[in-house]
C-alpha cells in the first residue's frame, strides 16, 4: 500500500484511477464485423477476469440473451454484438442469465428484432458508460444519479409515454450494476494493495 494512509479519500482516489480504465467508449469498439474467435479474443483482452469461450457466447445466442449473428456472413458478429457482450460482462458477476435477459427485455423487447427496441443499443451503451464514469468520478458522493438526472436522460431519449417507466427501471438497474461492478473492482484493488 506504500506510504499513503488508508482512508476514504484514498478510496475515492482509487475510484478515479479505475475510472481511467473502465468501459470501452462506444466509438472505440471495432467498426468492422468479426469472426466468433475474434470476438472471444477481444472480450478476453478487455475482461481478463471473465473466462469467455465460444460455447458461452453461443449459449447466450441460443438462450436469446444476445442477438444471433448476421446470417450468411462469415464475419457475422457486429458492433451490436460487442455492445451486448460488454454489457453482459458487467452483469454476469451479479445477475443470472435469466435476469440479464429480463433487464435487456425492458429496453429491447425481443432480442432478435430491432424494430421493437424502445431505445437503441448505442444509446443504452453510452448511457451505461456515462453512469459508470460518473459513479467512479464521484464515488463518495451518492447523489451523482438522482431521479432528476434519470428524468433528464429519459427526456433526451424522447420516448413514448408508455415506455418511460420501463426505461427508468432499465436505467436504475444498469446504474446498480455499474456501481456493483465498481465496488467489486475497488474491493479487489484495496485487498491487493493492502496485502502488499
């Protein structure tokens, strides 16, 4: 742990350090389509603690947790699949496969039908990225996401009235997932550094 004393501001400092290496910005996800093996390599590189295999991804497709690959294309895995799998990577340590499916259904209805999505995957990913970043940057301040902030996000998405509550629930769940992920990373870092 070095010479720095262990105190809450130190934890806040750790959170800010972790925030520099958090979720991959949407714009930095590969723009080109990938083979399944490339998807697995990408996920293993970005999520070292997760043990992704071809079978895991194929089971997510079979169980309709993520979308089917593009039919008839050798490189059938698109940016959409990476977005889904990155979000799944944050949910996996916290939720069951059925629970992940239920969370996705709040915003996207049927996973293989883009026409019934309430919001876009890009928007969901960017909102989640923002939630995680704000949570890390203001870890000790529990007021970084308020009902007012959620209402503002929903207003920006321009939803139908009947979809607003579902997306509010989706955003709250994704916020809790982001914060649980942050807490896990902080606990691991604290334990590792305290052991040194």
